[in-house]
């Protein structure tokens, strides 16, 4: 029996694309940065391609398995004329998020992440689960187990809330105007 907490990173990709498309007029070429050695890449890419097909967006993939490969990924995005990019959540990218957002800003690329921390570091937008909520749910789960619950009897828990965060300082720095409708929908706007 499998139990635990689910991280729906692949389920949020279509919504991330929708938010980017509302921010980048005539979005037709979208970069996707992934770490091919990570566990989420194939499931996220499946959903990215499905969402992009509906919106007539061409997907340009870049792989980075080490921080040294980040610059090459952005050079690839430049050659392929991507207009924005999303990052598939990965521990490597999270550890080096400042470097990724610096490259995005230097290349004037609107960016979308699954975790708020990237936006706090200077990324344009994030849409995903709150780490704080995830840790709170984890503690509750551990508490149930410590009180004698059997893991096999506990259901897999999915997050019930996703958060949209927008960094207006970054938008200004890269020359992007975030639509008012999106700002009103955001859970947090960093100025």
C-alpha cells in the first residue's frame, strides 16, 4: 500500500502556461527548463505539451543537470527565440534559484516557477503549492502515525490550495506589463 503526501507539480503546468500566456502577448514559443535526471520531468512535459497544443504554443525544451549547464540552456532559449519559460521543479534548481532568476532577468525572459521562493529571489511568477502548507500537512501526517495509525490506512493527501505570486519589480526590469486581471487574481504581489 502506498501512502503519503502528493506533490502535484505536473498538474500545475497547464495553469502556469495559461498565466504566462496572459502576460506575454502572442506567446508562441515557450521554453521549458528541466533536469532530465529528476523524477518529475516526463509527467510534467506530458502535461506541458498537451496544454501547449491547445494554445498553439511551440515548446522548446532545455536540459540542465548541473549548475554549469544553466547558461547553455539560456543560450538555447535565445537561439530558439523563446518568449518566456517555465521551470520544472527540481531540488537542483531550487538550490540555485538565484542564478536562474539572474539569467532570466539578464535575458529579459518572463519566468514561471512552481515555488514562491523563486519569485522572492527575483523570478516573475510562481504558481503552486505552499511549502509551508506542505510541511504543516507533513507534520499532521507524522502525528497520525506516531499516535498509532497504520500507514496503509492513511490516504494519499493532495494539496487543496495553490498560490499565484507575481513580482512587479521583476516585471518592470524585464519590460513586461502584468495584466490587472492577473494581479487581482494573485495571492501575493511583490513590489
